[in-house]
C-alpha cells in the first residue's frame, strides 16, 4: 500500500463533508443568490432590448397575402360569397416580425346574424400562437360577410380513369358507393357543374381493386368548381380481368324510310369498317357482327352522316365507343333526246346560209329530278362558220349545258353556204 493512497471510506467522508458545507453556505446566502439571478435576468433583458428591440409593425407586409377572415356559425342554407381580409398591428422583436406571414394568424367573425341582402359589420377577432407577439390592432376592425341562399343539387358520380391497363387485361365493370351526392354552393357555380368525378388510375392493375377517392365537381370543359360535396369521398371498385380473346367484327345498320322521289341509297360505309372486341371467349364467339341503331332516310335528297354507339354486354369491351355511319344517297339517272336549233356565228363576209332549218339531235343524261325540269333553252349549241366556203361543208359544234348533265352530240354539222344576195341584177 502506498503511503498517501486514499481509502474508500475516506472518499465518502470527504464528499459528504463537502455537500454539507455547500448546503449550509447556500442557506446562509440565499438572499445573495436570488439577488444575483435577478440582476443577471435584468441584464439579459437590457441586452435583448438593445440588440433586438421590440417594435411595432403592420403585418403581413404590403405586397404579401393578407389574413383571410373565416366566418363561423353561418346559418344553415346560406353560403358565403366572398371572404374579406385584414392586417394586424403587432408588437414583437424585430427578428420575429420579419418572418411573420398570414398563416401565423387566425382571423374569425361570428356570422350567426348574417342574412342575404343585408350588410352587417362584424368585429374581427385575430389570434396567434406565436410567443412574444402581441396584437395591438386589427385593420379593419370590422368587415361585412356577403351571403346568399345556397344552390343545392343531387348529382351522380362518374368514374374518370387515367392511364392504361397492362397488355392482356380489360376493365369489365365498375361500381361506386355512393352513386348520388348532394352539392351545395353559390347558385351560379352549382348550376355550372357538369359532373362529379372520382379519378382512378388503371396503370398496373391486374385484379379487382377498391379505391377511396375524393370527389371533384367539374364543368363541361373539365375545370374544377369550388363547391361543397356531401359525402366528399366515394368508394370505387374496378373489376379487372385478363383478356381471353379478341376479334374484329364488321358493322351493320338497318336503313329505314325512303329517300325523296328521284333519289336512291347508293351505299353505306362505316368508319372504321370493323371494330376489335375483347372479352370472354364464350360471349365473344356468339357475335358475328355489330349492329348499331337504324338510320332513317325518309325524304332525304343527300348523303346522311350519323354517329352510332356500340352497345355490348358487360363481359365484352370494344376498342372504341362509337362508329360513324355514312349513308350515300344519289339522284336516280335518266336520259332524254332533244332536237336543238343551233346558233350560227362567225359567218364569212359575202356568204349566207341557204334557207333551211337546222337541228342537232342531243342525248342528255343526268339526274331524273333535274331532267324533269329541263327546258330546251337550258342547252345552247353553237356552230362556228369561220373559214366557211360556198357549198356543203362540215363545221364544228360547241355545246353549253348545266354541269349536272352529260350531253352526247355529233362533233360536226353540214351547212350549205352560198353567195350573199346583194339585191342587184
């Protein structure tokens, strides 16, 4: 053993003695300790006020979003048309003020007494959870909350799918719960709603899947509408199955009625001419063609183009939902033979025609409806006598007729010319 090595019992005695001595000293000098702490706190406050003083400021600052005033206790059946905003005069440390935003404050008014068409000034109460921030004044101190009778509609929910299923899989069926919701909001907004949508993605789905989706009100162009929807969410079940078979089937359609007299159906075409159908093999094999809704051609005098939906059993699915049906209607053609007196032009000087009747036989073909109203004056035949000589010669014909007609005629006509009668012996 070393000469000065402390023993455990000696150490315990030493620390015990130290603790007793310190405690007695603290008890005897408690007033001095409290005074020292107070002086230190005052010094800390003075330093803070010097280096980071408390100042007054209007927040949020100009150019930044103001605090939105939220009405509470709005009577049932009423809806707030617009939410006013306020700013607050506060007192806080300079470094705190520079970071303050509208989201740091809550502004409310008690709207229990509001009514449509009445302007009531309501006191605004602003609160904040931030320490060291004192609200001195609200600007403005009162606001008006405009309200109107709420528009209410019952509307169906539609499932909007995005993305595509993996190759070889099809969407067989979809179910929703609920199917009807109550929509409330400003009357003009509610009236502008086209549908309530629940959006789900098909990407990667290979089996029946259930989704919980938020409901969204949209216009006919797909723009979102800010209204209240009850309930706000829907349960959507998509039944996905592996595609067993697919076939391309032709389209057929029944034509009803009769075109206008003088017209007839020339043919029917489909765009596309065939449609690929997929689904259960047993059901698909029963189909040999796809028949769409009939097309009425009563009194038609021109081609008809319509769009027809493809209606299939639930277990089958087509690559498209509609087809274009074109029924071609054309005039019935006929023919007539006309004898037309020609016009003679460019007669050479010093010559004249023998007095003789000339007629050109024409075969005219075209739509019956046009031929039935054709006048002989509608067709002009001209004979060019330029370069003519005494005696019989053949001269070319020029024929003018309506575009709807096809005219067959000889290329030339024989004309007898003689010396002009001068009237002297």
